């Protein structure tokens, strides 16, 4: 019997590659979405904040695995609308966990480095979260609700980038668009993270779901880098003019929400336990560049 996977946020930056990779591995894939209908898998529209709808969906589909990538990732929107962020990023994860518990499905919940305050960086899975904005707080709530259930895993990522979501750019696609046109960009140099290629992240998450790995796992990229470091590395990978990239301080930005200064994640656990290893930034950008030509 073919295993069935339900993937929420299936048209998103991570969700769409999860659908592709799970399909290629032979899973029966249900692509759950809210606004943008996905192009692969069996598309099902679902409001993940509606408990009745979530229960009805899982009762009907009876998946073996649920991967929840549905989220409001606009950090400033979360700051402006904290109750919306709490409902979508937090409470909805709890509803999915309860339904998975009821219908015997394993749940992988995608989370973020923004659950940390960023005072020191290089966080491991056992470090205490202390979010500094509403986005991080809402995602932490989702983690806490999910971890109340046994057959669950929380996979934390950081600055996810890659191809495949034309309706909203990410750091890498925005930089590629600007630099390929010879346009100058200002990029923050004093905020550090662990940039994560979406295809690498998807492979790690599918492996975690196949193994039934419980608990928290950092599934980010293996390189600590500032956004400026990232921009320079991307420019070099594509042979763009690095002089087009100007470093700026984060306090010069127009952001509404405070960002952690260094939310980089230690990925030793994933490196030790997974066949799909977190990729160094150079390798991830090389794959990103190769995918742009295919």
C-alpha cells in the first residue's frame, strides 16, 4: 500500500518542492493550499485554522504523514496583526497535531530560527527560545502545541531560499533579479542566520517523516552568514559585479518588527543522524545556480 502525505502550504517556497520530491519517491501526495492552487499533487483547499475542516480532511484522506509548512512568514505583517499570526502560525499547528493524533498520522511542523533572541547565535535544539517579535512568538506557540503530542517532529529552518514561488520573491531570487539587471542593492551586514536551500530542506524533512523522528531538529543550512555575505556569495556564483552590493546596518531599514541579530542554528544533530546533510552555503548556491539553467 502506498503511503499518503498531506502537505500544507503546498504552493509555497518549501511546500512546492516537498510535493515534487514526495511524488518522485512514490508517495500519494495531497497538496493543501489556501490562496494559490499548487501545480502538482492532488490539490485540496483547506483553512488550517478551522478545526472542523482540518478534522474532516484527515478523516477523509487518512494520511500516514502530515507536513505543515502553512504559515504567515511576513515578519512585519505578523507584527501588525499579532492575533492573525497567532491563529495561523500557532493555534493551527495545534489543531493539526490534535487531528494527527486522532487519525494516527505522523506530523512534521516547520519552524524557524526566529524563536531565538539572536544575542549569541549558533543555537542548538536544547537552547531556550526567547523570540523578539510576533512572528517568532507565533511560531514558538506552534512548536509548543505540537510538542504536546508524541508522534511529532519540529524542523527549524532559517532564511529559506530557492526557486519555485513566482508570486513572492525570497532573498536569493530578489538578489538574482536585481543583480542580473545590473541594479545596485543595499543588504544588511549585521544580521546573521543559516541560509537554507529549499530543496535541501525538503529532502531533510521527508527523511525525518520517513524515519518518524520525534522532537526538535535544526534543518537549516550549515553556514552562518550575514545577508551581505549571502549576497556577495550569490553574486560570485553567477559572476555578477559584487560592487553592486552595498552593506548597510539593520537600524537603517524600514522594518516594523525587531529582528534577532544572530539567529544562526547549529545543525550537528541533523549532520549526525540524517543521510541528507545540511549543505554549506557555497554548495547550496551552486545548486541554486544550476537550477536556474534547467
